[in-house]
């Protein structure tokens, strides 16, 4: 059972790389060679480790209480990793096992992290300056070597004042001799040995091609050279900056807009740059004439990272994509998480087949995002038009999505935003089992004369034939009912298509929302301030509910035992519950509800309000006006969308106020497009089974021997299950602290085998001197009362225990062996006289 702890808000996907840091490669990032290869990067509150061979998430390291803002390999131990967070802590990880070795509490928000080989017991971080707003400092933090896991790191030394908060605006020079930092139009260079600070500035005047503001900085690994990126697309290479007035710089220029990041190759012979053009540029020998390009990377480049051996390069993109690139500038792999779209117009929809979240992805595409693996399953091109990356163009966009209950049908709406004459298309897609994808069935141009505001399917049974209908509501003051009809055209490629069957309206008001009751018998459509209820068979208007002032923002029916209720939220801050049997208002509450989301597997409904710049969660049943659960200050961001995702297996939850999380899990998306969820589990319990496995095992290459061995193990395991064979383990050895330490301690920190062997052997031995006084007295008494028959019985039992094998045991039957105390009890029972019971 899960302990009744308070719910924790967890960022589980979509965290922008702008708030993270550069990814880092493990020290053995060569594709060919011994040992696995990993990529470690910040992802929300976690640090993720990916396999470069399989692109899978091998480990999810959690423990920070805020956004992770920096990840750096320990320069003195390539198997360890530092991470910093907004929670004010630095963690040292054994990333191969996902074990936090130490946690250093700094006490300030940490916005960037740097670890240098020249500094053995300290790291550098960017923190806010005390007492000043939007002012930051680069400080050195001494990491104490004291014993214990949780330590305080309060010894801070200010290195630079007035730095930028971005991690790519500060870089350390050759062998850590100096640090360079850029902000606005200023460049600062601090030399550690001589404690000298030089400042340089560029013209603040905007030029014809843009402005000169600094955006990023990188330092040459072998020479005294600093590369800076600028908002006008130029790259400046600074030299001789030891002298304040005799410095020189040269200019490289290809980017037409902001240079977003820079990185030197390991030897410093090449310079990499990226920006909004979605192109990676490789500059040879710092020459403007010698450069290569890797175009069409999908979205603007946010960060660039190099592997320690120079064999690989990694780019992080603004849409939450990771691209792995070979040293010869050839595309290698792509790791795609939750795509950050410009605007989520489709809402959060759950695919009934895969339980994936479905929402806007790339422009004109629908992304299917797996919550378990934090990766995109696939992307469906809905608009099927080339998207032009140019501001100010009114382009066709995907705005509405709906699935049928079984997931066989998908309805999409796309529109071009025009002031006078909007362009609309309604498309119906059918899922093909053979192709395992959706195929376009029907395209309907201009299904409404104005924008479509909502749509939903009705599914009354499992067959999904005649009962399947689609309802769309629009600003043209009508809702339309669409049904499947047989296609009589002999040249048609499909047997059925969709057409309009009914058009409904109410007093020429705009239709805003629509939804079906659980059994599909009723349809609710909101028209501005009024909710109308219709019979879904005859399309007769049954009743209306009105709650002025304020337009209806959301409506939904109750489910299961609460199916007689209809719930609505208005934009004037009222949550209303109507009784469909009495056609009266059951109760109302004054709440500014932005999101109203029913759980498809229970009676619970989640409502999210926005008040005083914070989001709050209310979970309730319609038949009870008092909420089951209230979470004030759920997060500081405005929650725009939410969805209940059914669990594969019900969660074992003991606390009554958390029972609404038993069958489904609530996910919500903020206005910054961060995907969050609520969980009562600890960080370790929330990890997926795949992330719990050892990274070494998951990344082993598949060889014929491993396949053969794996097959043999699976067969053996199946035989054990089928025959019911019981394997007896030594409980004393299994529970031994020595064995637990041996199994849970990382291999590279274990002592020598000669030291461990005696401890391990002793833990397996069973001590004879641990009997209680009662057991000893019992044994003495029994020995004095033994008879010859008892001795024969005991001899028989002893002979049976000494047999190595037993024919019945080979067939899967287990012989139950009694302990000594159980044998004594059995002898006592045999000695007792039960003749008195014969009288009854």
C-alpha cells in the first residue's frame, strides 16, 4: 500500500531546453569499441540517461525538488555526474546505477553549473545576487569531503558579478586559466592566476542587419581564443584579450538571425554554430570561406554539445528534440520527446489504443506521445501541406481532434485563420489493422460557415457501426450531426463515408461546447449562456439550463452512479451541477474553473481553477457538493489542458482522499507547455520498470550467444512456472546486511575480493548457538521420553532428509520437511491419549 503522503507535482515531459542545460556524453561515446555509450541531459526535475545504441531511456534519476539546470561529468571520475537545480542543491551521481552519492545544499537558486578538472574540490554555479532583481553572479562553491550523504556547501566565493543567467553565456578557457562571460553588449574575461578582470564592449547601436547583443560564448580548448555569438547572426573570434586595448577580433557571418549556441571541437580545429535556421554550421580553421552545413534539423538549435573523444556531437532543439551527429557532420540518430508546439489547439486527447497522449506536434501534424517511455510513438501528417517558416503568414493549422471509443475512427479539423472568410476542413480517418496507421476516409470542406468550437463522438456499443455518430459545434450558431453512409459509387475506394444527418440550433446563439452522456442517449450542447439537452435518437430538445451572467466555458456529464448529473463551468467564475431528472440546479460554487476533466473510469471529476496567479485543483463527485480532494497552489503556471490516462493496472492506494488516482492518472499541460502529473509515490517507485534495470544489461550488443543464452533462460523459467518447482533460498544469507551491501554497492567502489570473501562465507553459515532457553529445555525433556519406536521414526526421517534426490521432486512435487520444533510438537500429539472421545 502507498503511504498516505501528500501529492507531489512532477514534471514528466515537455520541459523546454531553454530552462535546462547542455547535454553531456559519457566518456566512452565511440560507436565502435568496448563499453556502452550514453547521453545524459536535464529533463524537468530529472536527469535522463539515453543509450546511443538504442535511443532508449535507460535511467531516470530523480531527487531534485525543482528544475534541473545543469549536468556535468565529474572531471576526476568519468563514472560520476554532477547536477544542479533550482531547488538550491548539487547532487553527485553514480549514473551507471542511478545512485545519488552526495547532495550538497547551497541555499540559492542554481541557474548554471560548471565543473573543471583544475578545481578538485569545487564547482562553479550561477546564482541570483542577494537583494537585487534579475542580477546574477558566478560563484565558486567548495564541495566538502565530509562523511555523509547530505552535506551543506555554504563556502561561496564570488568570481564575476553581473553575469547572464543562461548557462551558454559563460565559458571557461584553456585549462581553466580564465572565464569569459557575456551579457547584453559586454564581454568580461577574468584571469584566475593574476586575478585580473578585463571588460570589452561592442556598439549598442542597431546596425542594418540587426543588433550586436551577445547571445552565447565558447572558449578554445587549446588556444587563447574566445568565440561569441550575436543577435545579428555574426560570430566574433576574440584574441589577445589579455590586453584591454590591444585586443583583436575577426568576424564570421552566415546566420541571418540570432546565433543560439557555439561549441569548439575537442582539438579546437573546428567551430560549430546553430540558430533559428535549423542548420548546424561547421567552420573550418576559423575561416569564413571554409564551412560545411547540416540542414533540415527540424527546429531551431538551442544547445550544442561535443563528446569527450570528439566522435559525436549533440544538438538540443527548441521543440524538445535531441539530434546525434557524427564528427563528419552526418546525421546519426534522433531522440524525440514531447514536441513543443507553438500553440496546443487540439487539447490533450488520449488514444484508446495505445494510451498515448495525442496533441499538436510539428506544424500540421498530430503527435502520439508515450508517457511510459517519454518518446514520440509516431507523427500523423493531417494538413499534408508544406509549412513555411515565416512570421505573419496565415497558414493552415490543426485545431480539433476526437477519437471514437475504440480508437477505430479519428476526426480532425484544420483551419486557416482569416478575418473575413476562414478556410475549414473536417477529416475522418479510419485505422487500418494491416497498415497499423490511420488512413483518410472522408474530407469535408467548410463543414461550418465559421470556426468549429468543439466536437465529440457517440459510441453506444462495442460494434461501432450504426450507433457511431460525430457532432460538431460552431460559431455559425448551429451544431451538426455526422453519420456513416454506404458509398454507392462503384469507383469509390472505401465502402462507407460520412455525411451530415441533422442540424440543430438554439435562438441563433453561438454553439460553444458539446458532449454525450455515458450511455449516448443524451447530447448536451452549450449556446453561450445556455446549456441544451437533446435526445440523440429523435434529436428532440429535452430541456435547457441557464446560468447568467457568463458564457459556458466547459460542460461534461457525470458517469456511473452520477450519470444523472450535468456539470458546467462559466467564464464568470461559477461551477454548476444540474440534476437531469428534476431539471433543476443541484448545487453551484464560485470558482474560476479553466479546466473541467472527468475520469472515464470513475465518478470523479477534476476541476482546475486560476486565481491570484496560482492554479488549484479540486476533485469531486457530482452527487457531493464537498470536494473529495483540494490542492491549493498546485503550481504557479496557468494550467490550460488536462487529461485522465487509464492505468494498465489499478494502483494500490490506501488513503481515501487519493482513491480518485487508483484507476487513472491525471496529466496537465501548463501555458509554458510543460507536461505535469500528480503522484503519491516516492521518486524511486515512480520509475518505469525499464528504467529500473541495469543500464549495462540494456545496452549489451545482441550476439548469437546472448540470444541462445536468453532463449535457454526463458525456457527454464517457463518450465519452473509450469511444473511449480520451488527453489529454496537460504533466508539467513538473503537477509544478511553483508549480502545486501555486496549486491547494492557499485562495483567500482567495492573493496578487494579477499576482504569480501570471509564476510560473505560467514553470512551463509547458520549458527548453532542461537536457540532459546525454552527450545533447549524442550529438547532435553523429549530425549528422556524417547522410546525405541520414536528412535526408529526419527531414523527414517533422517534417512529421508539425507537423500540427494527424490523421484517425486523431479516431477515438480516438493517434499515438505519439518523443522526440529515441529517434529517435537508432532511427537507430543502422538503421545496424547484420545480414547476418551470414543464415548461421543
